C-alpha cells in the first residue's frame, strides 16, 4: 500500500491564483492556436501522456510572475492537441525535499492511476552563504485532476549514481514500463563534468536500482543533457536530449542550448544502446526540451517549449510568458526524423485561398496576393520554378515590421530573420538551415504563423524552424519577393479555433 501526502495550502493558493488571474488575459492578446501558460511563466512540457483516453500535458510553471521561479506543475488536457482545457495546478513545491522546485519529468498510466515522476529540488545555504543544491527524483499518484506525492519521496537520490556524480545536476526523469518492470532515465553529470544519462529499474515504482550509464555527451554534444526522451519509432530507437552549452559545428549545431535526436538500436535485455550521428530537431531560435506521447492510433506526437533560455524578449506589459509548439507527428525517412503539425490542425482551417503556378516576375518588388494575409494562418508555398538567386516571404509585415523567410538558392540556405519584427533587446535574430542537394529541386515551405510565433516546416517536415515574434498585431501583411522569376503554388488557410 503506497502512502500519500495530503494537498497543501501552497497548492490551493496556486489553484486559486491561476483561476483569478487567467481571465485577466484579454482574448485578443492570447495566441490563436498555440498552447500557452494560463498566467505567469511556463517552460518545459512535462508528463505528456495518455491517461484514461485523454491526453495530459503538464508544464514547468511559475504562476506568480512572468519569470522563472519556484517550479510548480501546471496542467492541461486535450482531445485533439489544438484545443486545451486548463486543469487545476497539479503540484507545488511544498515538501522539504522539493521546496525549491518540482522540476521536469514524465508520466505513465499504471493500474488505473496517473503516475508522475519529477525532479525534486532542495537548496540550502551554510552560514557563509554557500549554496548546496540537491536534485532527486520523486513520484506522485493521481486521478487526472488531483495528485498526491508519495510519502517515501524522494525515490531516487544521487547516492544511487556512480561515485563522483554531481548531486546538484541530476534531473528530468523519463519514466516508462515494459514486461520487465519500470524504467527511468535521468540526466546527470559524471565526475569529469560531462553529461550522462543514468538508467534505473524498479518492480514497484517506489524501490529503484541503478542499472547503468546508458549514454554520455563525450564532450561532443554539449554538457548536461536535459529532458531525455527514449522511444521506438518504425523499428528504430530514438533518443532525444536537450544538451546545455553546445558549441557550433559551423553546419547544423548552434551555440547554446539545443535539442537533438539520435537514431539507434536498443536491446532491452542487455540494455545495449548503439547510436548514430545526431541531428538538430528544430533549427529555430526558440525550441527546447520536447517530449513525446504515443497516440492510441500509433502516432508518436512531440511537443516542445517554444522559447529559448538565452533570449528573454517578452514585452513588459504581457501577463504571460511561455508557449508550446503545435504538437508534431513524428515519422522516419532516410534515417531522419520527419516532423509535421498534427493532422487535427486541419479541422480548424477556414477561408481557403489558393494560387496555382503564380508567376512572380517583378524583380525586387514585394508582391501582395489578394486573400493572403493575417496573423493566424497555415500557409503552404511550393516553388515550382526557380529562376532566381533569392526568394523571400515577408510575414507579419507592416510599414515598420516584418519577419523574413529567405531562400538563397545558390548556397542552398534557408534563413528566418526576425531582426525587424519589433522586439527590443533582441541581439540574436537569425537562424539558418543548410539544405542538402536533394532538397533543392522542389522546395515546399509550410508556415504556421500565429500571433507571436512562426513555425516553418520544410519539404514535408524534413526540417523545422521555430521562432518567436512579438510583433504588433496590426502587422498582418504577407509579401513575396524574388530577384528573378519564380512560380508558386500557394495554399493559405486561416486557423480559427473559436
Ligand atoms: C530545461 C530545465 C530542466 C529543468 C527545468 C527547470 O529547460 O532546465 O532541466 O528540470 O528546466 O524548470
């Protein structure tokens, strides 16, 4: 019999607060079709899971300000990944072992219960002001609305790890089960400071054993590996991690915190994991810490935090900070992870507007097409003829503002440039994708433009690029431009969720 804790006043306060404050966010200010925080601050997706036929998404949450603070777990449910229903805050940092935060983690359904595993953070200061951080792994059980922490928490501490591992950097457990029992994998740091993934096993969810270090950053792919996900897809095994402090390889990997994936093979009997060269999941400025869930219909669906730790750009007057990407269906092709927006988004398409083989042939003039404008749209552009050096699409464009998707054909480079999107203090404004030769023949760009973001999917999901734009909402123009001749197939819809 598992003994559980009662609900705390701290959690009750957060629940009251989010209800009172959420309604203060004007409808016009809310994103059109992206999940966003009910109030205050949101970062990583957590506990993305299917429980009793409903999809649950928790998230790192500080309701009381638009900046990161003592982490709670906020909570939404959804039936179709586009409309999200707010649930009461699921966890607050209300125990001694997690008083400084309920950090990221995952969830499973087990024996009719919804089981959450998360990182409990405790910090203390000695008399000289020196800080000691302890990150441990804890569990909570719930019914889809109310969650109670296990009385014997934390269930995994850094003492379980090999000698020399850091007790301060040990977080973000991925929990799953198979016929051999329960498994958990968390990021940690070895005695040389390199990122590692520690694998644990349990037969009852409460007593855990360290099994092995499953993988390491080897100083090739960043330092601490945050937020691992590990799942099979079309006969292969996929490892997703979000390494901190990567350094650019001049090609694909950018400086800073990125999310990458490895394809590979995993043998659960021997716990042997063999991986191949990693790739970026998303090339944009704003994407981190994704998690996936397996749909009953077999689809593997991923959602990521649509923001970046190193750029805090929210305009001062906003009451909320933090959005998630539109969930993406994952498939594999040529060893690459292919990402496309969930097909459910198509149910919200309205006001179709199409152009077939539109000839763009007024060099260096911005062309506006009747019916193609707006700030909540799903726009697909296919380049059927490419007699030019440069081609660009200007989005969220007004007299003063625009964000540009630019295609340099000779160099095979696709860029999102938000330098004129109107965000003050934005020093890093551009990200690129170097396309492969075989991508160039027919370029297809699908753009999900919402009030505050652009998600670009290239060539049916081979590359993705996510970017925040806090551009005034009056800038709703879309322009096309080339220095030669281009033929375009265009399909545009408004996305209307209300
Ligand atoms: C990743 C992360 C996690 C941690 C959480 C804290 O964005 O740093 O490693 O659990 O955010 O909010």
